[in-house]
């Protein structure tokens, strides 16, 4: 109407679109117009009463209606035209797509919380951090937020996963994941399982043969009109691991208790010593600790293996075997058997893989000093379990090291039965620690899957690299040494015969004795679900002396460098054996053994036993001879004699190395039959344990203490004693310098710490000094969560 107008004070009053009048202003304006029309109607009625002739009513009905009904409202002012909105939302939340706006991704949520569905279902909730860590062959979920509701009729969407420096679709390192209506096994596929407005949840499936490692994720969107795709980089990595829970994965392990032990258990036991004096130490594998997964992925990246090869656990295990040692590729650990560790850490001082792997990663691949076989094995267990391959540390006592692929352990003597040192390159280690890992072996004949031996300690090269395995344990047991990888070497370690050779006048050698039970005793690993020792010798070899075992040995020898070694069997009627009482001699006391000589013939026999005891590294390398003597023996028919043998403490106190190991060698010739007697026995001097006693109640967030007690067993002072203490979920590993500890003195150390994780925990401590090694202890602590 004339004189009336709509006013807009600021943009906040006009809603989303400029030029549209606020509803309140419109209502007020309309209400004003009605009031003016009502006033005009009353005037006309008054005038009609005063002068009815001037204002005639058309009819009575018209008057009644005018009294009750207002005049028709004039049309409201038309709003200023505005551009069409991208979309409008009705009260029930249904989104309407408008033309001209491309579909794009606003954000990606990988649902990677440690306590979320993905991590729990994939058994990766124990890993540190909030990355998306998944296992292949199993579905996982992610959420996408889009700029508009997704419509399958008008939109396209797929996921891109890339791993390695040069991702290729043909190599399986660039994966294009399409959207499908129904997920199928053994394929990369994604399906929308929830849609709420602009958000969609995808269930993504991966094949059980997928390449493991670190993937980058990109989401690609477009329309069905073949317009250019829009890429959204999630800027978050996805870690893919092997999956022992997936039946289609080659590392599948069908026993849940074994999966808990060989994949999820982050502590274990490693055995050492000799077959008659088996020692055990606790080792923290720590595969879920902060930085360990990153370190394991770093090791894979450092290898020469192309990323496409990471789908096969055989390839991965072989590469890990090579890279745990630094012998030829700047791997994780430097091996050192010299006894001088002044510029690093003594191998016996380590109790955990965590510090070793962190140091290696943080230094960008600088090898850590130092390791010996149990350290190499402990770190290998950590890496394999971290990547999802079931693994365990295994100790073989009297472990042979065959250097000439003869599949026998050869000992050479001159005509006077003196050892020929430069020829005696084969050796028998008191113990040797390697690993078993679990996988199918589709590359081998049926029946050779299951446990595979892998050894990261650098002993011999394999295809030009210091690595060993994986070798099928079933193939080793049956003597099928022609099956890869490195089966002959492992067979010799556990089941080679020890053959004694004597040089003839013409320079040739004649074998004069075969010791058939010399190697491969008490093969040990930690039992499933407990800290007990499990003897798994039967997995590696048939019962000693059985027909099956002899067939396996002779089968294997035919593929060695001396295939005719068993052509001439020898008769024997006199035997010699070494026995020890109880757990054997202790460090600081005289070492006492018993030599038992038996004549099983019906005639008398005479011989002279030549005895020699030498200090030995646990690898079988002799450092030096401590004592030699001759023992004349006369036996009646069917007689057995026991000779007491003693090595005084004063003779060995200044000569021991690392494992406090000794080797007693006996040799002799029977006068009547010219039968040669030979026996080599290794033994160690047992060391004391550290006694660890928890003090106070163990509660998360509450300080507690533990008392560590050690008594020096020697009558001499220990110099520069160092304690190393660590407990996963209890306290970080650290060193405590104790200084000198006098002869037979006792030292007590009290540790104060605050537990950070509930459950059953282990506090581990070890002692390191030049004069005494392999001293350690462990305490079980049950931490409450209040």
C-alpha cells in the first residue's frame, strides 16, 4: 500500500538467503494492513446510519457478512529474487541434491581407537598408539563424511591403498577397492553398511594374501556423468599385518591358546647352559610397546625385498633372518664373541628386545652392540610376533656347526691321537638359540608346513647372505635335506653324527669312531600358557638310535659332501660316559664329575684314557686348556668302573669366559681290539640367581617397591657390577651402577616404581660384570586396577 515498505536491518534477519523478508516482518506488515481495512469498514457503517439514502445496502445478506468478515488482504510484497540453494533440508532431514555441486569427501574416520571395534576384532588392541592396525583377510570399518548425501545412482566412489615407493596395481602394492553390494572372500572390496545424511560407513574386505606393511589411503569420488574424479588424501596410515586368526592366511594357527602364546605374549623364557644343566632366563619381547611396530616396519623398508614380496611369509622371515644381524647388511645387532664388550653392551646383560629395536630405529639403522645367539633369537621373536607371524625362541643343546656341508661333525686326530686344530673347523656349541615360526609351505611338498626353523645368528652364508631358514622341521626330522631353505645346516645342528678321524702315514684319514648321540639334545622352548620348559626334541628328530632316526641320518648324508661315510659299520664292546651329580658343579667350588667305563664283552679289556679339559665359548670355540692327565683303566669281563674326576676352583678361576663353560675330552684305544674310545662332554659352572621380592600392594598409579638381592658366590671381588632392571607395565628399563662387590658379599637394591598397566606383570633384572655372567632374576607381580 502507499506509504508502507519493508525494512531489512541486517543480514542476520533474513535467514540463509539475502533478499528474503523475515517472516516476523512480513507478519507485522500484513497485520498492519488488516487493521486499516477494519477501520475503513466501521466508518462506512456509521455513515450509512446517518445517511441511509447516500449509502444504500445492496441487500441484508451483504450487511451481515460485512459485519463479520474482513476485506481481502492485499497481496504481500514479492521478495527479491535469490540464487537457487545447493540443497534444502526439510524438517525430517531428507537431503535433496541440486545440480552443479560435485560430490567430495570432507573427512575420513578410520575408527582406529585401541578399544574400538576394528582393533578389538583384529586382535591389535595391545599395540601402542591409535593408528589403524589391521590383519589381512578380515573386514574392517571406516567412516566418510561427504559434502552431500551419497546416491549410488548418480555418484561413484572407490578407495585407493598404496604401499612402497613405487606402487603398482600389477604388483599388489596399489590397490583399487570398488564399492559392491555384497562382499566376497579373497577380494579387495567395500560395501556401504550405514548411511546417515552426509555420512556413510564402509565395511572393507582384504584378501588373505595381501601385502603387509604401511598403506596410505585416498578416497576417490565422481559422478556417473564421467566427470573428473576428486581425490581426498586421508593423511592417516593403515598398518596391515599377517593374520594367524584367518584360515586362508598361510600363517593361520588353529589353536587359540597357541595364538595367545606365540603371537600375543610379550614375555617369554630363553634357555641356555648344557643339556644336564639347563638354565632359563626371562626375556621381554615387548612387541606391543611404543615404537616397536614402527621399528619392525623400518626393518622391512630397509631390506632389498620389493614391497610386492611382503605378502609371502617365507620371504619376510628370510629377510628378517638376514637383517637381525649386521654381518653384511647393517642389520640390527652386531655379533661379538670376543669377550670384550667395552664399547657396547655385553650380550648377557640384555633382557629385552625393546631397547635394542628402539635404538636401531632412532639411529636410522645404526647396528646395536652387542648380540649373541639368544639376543638374536629374542629380537627375532619380537619382530615376527609384531608382524603377526607365530614365533618362539628355541634352544638346542649340543648344537653342531657343520662348516663343510658333510652333514657330519668331524673331529680330526693325528697318528698319536692328538687333535689337529687347523682341521677341526666343525664345532659343537654347548647350546644354540634360534627360532621356530609357524606357516604353511605351499612351495614344498605336502606335509612340510607347520613349524619352520629360522636362525638370525650369523654362522654361514645362505645364497651369499648371512641368514638361515625357514627350514621345515618335518623335512629336518625325516632327513629330506634337499628341501629349501638351509635344511642341511639345521639338520646337522640337531642330528649329525660326530665322526672321529685319524690321519694315516700316507696323509689320508680313516674314521675310527662314530658317536651317534653326540648332538641335538633337550631341544627346548617355553611351554604354552606357563613358564615351564617344553622339550620339543621329538619334533626335530626321531628317538635316538631308533630305526627311523638312523634312516633319516643316512638319507641326509647321501646329500652331503661325504656320501659314503656310513659304508663301514664298526663293532664296539667298550664304552665311556661322563656323569654329574644333581644339577652339576657351582661357580666358586671345585668341579666334580664321574667317568663311567663299561666292558660289555666276555673278555677283559685294557685302555688308557687321555683326559683334557678346556675353557670354551658356548659356540664350541675353545679358548685354552686348563688340565691334562692320563687315566689307566683295566676292566674284567662285563665290568663297569667309575672314576672320579675333579677340577679345582683355583685352576679355572682366572680363565672363564661368558657362559662359564668347560669341555672335557676323553680319548683312548683298547689294547686287545684297537677299538678307539672318544667322548666330549660340556658342562657349565652354575651361577646364582638374583632374588627379587615385591614390597607393598601393586596397584596402577600407586608407588610400590621391589627388593633385589644378590650374593657373590666367589671368594674374590667382582669389579664394576651393573644391574639392569625392567618391567613391562611397571617401569622402563634402566641401569644401576653398584660398583665393586667383595668376595661372598651380599648386595641389596630397592627399586621404587609406579605400575602403569594392570594384570600379571614381570619385573626382570640382570647383573653384568666381567668376572660373572648369566646372573638374572624375575618376579611375578599382579597389578590391580582400582
